[in-house]
């Protein structure tokens, strides 16, 4: 998918955890730090940093508005999925 390729280029050179999280989000486009920890097998601080890196790059958006236990969405991907589901 073109979106994934473009986003991958944006994060080229980032930590392996960021790259693995990006791959995971292509299958599960909504994630929290606990779910990211389990999915990519890293510590909580590493997962949080990876989520924040993808947010800074504009790929993820925090959707809860919470200070803790935040949930992030790969919004551009979700928009594509929603377009495909439109009748």
C-alpha cells in the first residue's frame, strides 16, 4: 500500500522498535502502550517512545485526550479503510 511505503520512508533510520510498531499498526491500526509492549515485545518506556515518535511524524494521533493510558490511531490508514467500507 502506498501509504505504508511513504510512512516507512519517513521513519527510515529510526529505532527498530519504531519500525516494528509501524509494521504492527498495519495490521492493528489502534494501539495503546500496553498493547504495543506485547505486540512488539518491548518495555513500556520503549513502547511509549515508539508511539510518540510515530505521533511526532504525523502517522499516529492520540484519540483519548487522557494524560495516562493513551490510545493512538493510525488515522490515515483508518480513513482508507472507512472509504473502502462506504456503500
